[in-house]
C-alpha cells in the first residue's frame, strides 16, 4: 500500500479523516500535527535499493506492521503473476493443462517468505510503520533453480507415466506430482514470477510432453473412486463427513461412488477411498459437545499403493449445543470450513482431471 493511502487509513481510524461527503473539512491543528508526525516517522524508515521490491506496512504493534509490510511485498508479486497468467491462458494446450493453469492462477502465492528482509520499524502516531524489501536478484536465483528442477522432473515423467498407463497404476495417474499438466502449470507460474522480478524466462512445451499429457488426461477422465466408511459415529456426522470428502474430491475432478466390491473395470484407474471416523463426547454445565476426528486415505485398488492421505485424529472439529442433536449440527457446520483448511495440501495431491 502506498504511504499516502496508509496515512489516510490511519487518519480514518483515529477519526481525523474529515467530515461527510461534500466540502472537505479544514484540517484542525491536532490533525495537521498528526500528519507531520506520521510523515516524519515514515521518513525515518531506511531507504531501499533500486533493485529491491519495497513494501511499507502499518499496525498497532511492530509485529503487525512488519506482517503488513511483508504482505504488501507479496501482493505486488502475486498480483502481477495472476494478471499475466490470466492474459496468457490462451497459449496453453489441452483441457487438463488449461484447468491446471487456472488453478495455479487462483491459488497463486509467494511462498518464499524467508527471502523477505525487514529494513526497519519505527513508532508513529497510532502504532508502528515498517519497511520490508525483497532482493530481486536473490529471489530470481531461487526461482530459476526451482524451474530448472521442474524441467528435469518433467523430462523424467515420460517413462513413469507411460508405464502407469500400461498398468492403469492409479497411484501414479491420479497423483498431482506425476501429472504433466500440473508440473507445466507450476513451471509457467515460476516463469511468470521470474519475469515479474525482471529476469526473462519462459517455458517451452515439447510435442512429446503435450502428447503424453493428452493420453494421461484421457485415462484419468475414466477414473472412479470407490468410497467406504469405517468407525462408529452418529448418522448426521457420518453423512456430513462423507459429503464433504466427496465434495473435495469432486473439486479435483474425481467421480466418487460407493464401494460395492464390484470387479475392477479393465480400462480405468480405480481408487479406494477409506474414510475413518471417530467421535467423543463432552458435557460442561448445560452444553453438550461432540468432537469428530477423521482420516481419509486413497489407495490404488489394484496394487494398494497410496495416492493421498489426510489424518486429523483424534479431533478435527467440534461443536456444542443444548442437546446432542444440536451438537451434531454445530459440528457438521464447522466441518466444511475446517476440512478445507486443514486438508488443502493433502487433497491437492490427487487429481482426476
């Protein structure tokens, strides 16, 4: 955020931002003094080099100010990357790659917070101001190494995916790290970050890599996940847990069906989804509390190898109410948000697109 905007925000918080819409209210002496003190405090922050990305932050404590400044730097990078990726989506080839590219755009984040450096923190009226910088060249070096590693990984995927296609190995075909489209999307994102940092970079997709992804995507589209539930919990919690797990897998493009033990199809990957549930009760005064723990495991139905696993035992979420039925309702309501927060990485390891 620009210093002027920070100043305006601070004045509004302190109730010194002027009157109603229309004619501006003349600055009072105390407001004029406050503006001068704020400007003086910001001028006391250390200057940054031209090759740094700079972010200024404000907060009621020094820690809050630093976090705000770090966010300001990160947002400069991610905003540029999301805009560039959105503008370049037409360049990707194939539905799977385009969808992976879109997911990268919507979940874009600057993940190397260790590269952010706090130049200084000063006290100013209403709290603290901080300045955080990112060395463009140092960050570019890190992303260039990662991009090179991704290129090597993509080159090695060919034989692995070919074998998985021949054997319908679900543990490979539905594993995000083994999906060429997912790797390509991350490579494009890192190249976009490098360009934002002022270092030219691009991703060349070979015809072989694109053909491999198209074949793998066609087989992934046939995949089925057979779900079964283990553990004794109340029926409302069971329904809520199954519904949320199925919804998260559907977000990854997967079709979930009940596990009936039917024979495996000869031309499609099949995964077994086991949802293990456990609950415990607690009473305190006039309230009843229900705690729910969950484990979700997806394995290849043919060879038993793991595709993904999420463990939140003994407690993932809890809810309370005047009766056990109300406690179940509260727990089920909270489950959706909590499972998506805690399970984001685990469920991101599987894809059926």
